[in-house]
C-alpha cells in the first residue's frame, strides 16, 4: 500500500531540514500554510511542529505578510465600516497598569475612531485589556455589528480575537501548553481587520520592530507605527527612550522619542484596574501614569498626522488630557 504524504508536510520540511537545508517560507508559502491551518486541514502534531519550528528561527516579514493575508480572508467584515486607527492589544501588563487604554480613550474622546482587537488570559500574572475595560464599565463588542454601533456612539470599540477569528484565538491559548509564544502572537498585531488607514503596534523584543515595519509595507499598509512598548503593549514607557519605526505615506521612517524622566520609576506593587478610573477622574495623581498616557497619545497623534513635530504632538496630547471629560 502506497503511503501518501500529507499536503502540509511540505511546509514542515522547508522549515525543518536542518541548518543547511532549511529556509524561510516565501510569502506565498506562508499564505498557503496559514490557509490550511485556519481551514483545520492540518493534524495537531503538524501544527505543534510548525509553530515551534517558526518560533526557533523567528518570523520574516514575508512570512508574516503571508500569514496575515490568509487570516484576513478567513473572517467576514461588513462593508462601509470606517475607522481612523487600528490598535492591537495582546500582551497584557505585569509591571505597570495598562495606562495606554486611557490614551486610546483620550484620542477617541477627541473624535478619532479607534478599533482595538486583542486577547487575554494566555499568560499568568498579567492584566489584560478586557479586564480593565470591564473595570471602566466599557462593554466589549461581540461582533462587527456591535463594533459599528460603538464606533458611531463613542469612537472606540474593542473586539476580542475569538469573536472574529476563533482559530487564531485557540492557537494563542496554546502558550501555556508549549511554554513559548508562537508566530500567532506576532501576526495578530498586524491583522488590522477593518483596514484602518493608520495602525499602532507594540512589541517586546526590539528586533521585531523592523519585521513589523517591513511586513506592513508588504501588506500595503500606508501608515503604521510600531514601538517597543512597555510589557509588549502599544504603550510608551516615559522612563526610557522610545524608537518608533513607521511606515508613513508608504515610506519607511525611524524616529527616536526621548525619555520624559531622568530616573526610572519603581514597578507598581498592586495592579488594580480601578486605579485607571481614579486617574482619569482626577481623584488620584500619578506622574508616571500621566506621562505614559500623554506620551503614548503624542506618538499616535504624530503618526496620524495631527501634529508635525514631537513638541506639537505633546502639546496637543496635554491639551486633550487637561480638557478631558472627567
């Protein structure tokens, strides 16, 4: 009896032929591999081998672009949905509270339509966006119809990954089983499901900035900014310099934003999401939190073209913060 090789074995062989024989996937190969994964045409053992081989060698821009193309084709987006800024939130925070959420709400309050997508709970000891939104009494969407309503009402909506691409969400949940992150943690940041004209992304490992930057270019994303965010989220740490690597009007750009403090702040002892509400309402004053909120918003404003210089972006972000509806 002749044994037929499984179609997905092609991609495992490309990645796993050893130091001399292995090579990265082309964009088309990555696209076809992810198509099969999302269509559940691979065996569990194949998926595990594929994800870990990718993890060991790390993703190329071409592979990420192919993965994202396949993922985008797997979910249905209603027509005529307009959004200004795509913001991914998948890392969670463990040293500081996710102050970037207040940056996003600040921008939304000033008329910028922001779609946020993310996942939570896959790594122990972290505070995730969904938890914080619940503490702020902000309802998360369950589908794109609800997203459209929320964007119209408050210029902000958060949709969990499992609501529009459950297979990718299941793959993220493999982290405790594998003990390692996988390419899925990278590609979801690039999804930009509503094809926003601008996107903001945060990574933890600095080497991934350029990979995101080049993948966005391959995907035709005209305007995108990626930073080494605090904890891996899209959040500027005011204690250190922040290199923003961007695609702006289709051109690659690098820009350094200086530290806002001369000394580092200690990590927060207790991560209580309710503290975000207290800071927003002015019931608590925290210099690290305020600088993070304003600094993160400033990078987004400059990326959106709302300010021409860093100084103008900071001034506008500070004005928004001073005039917020408490």
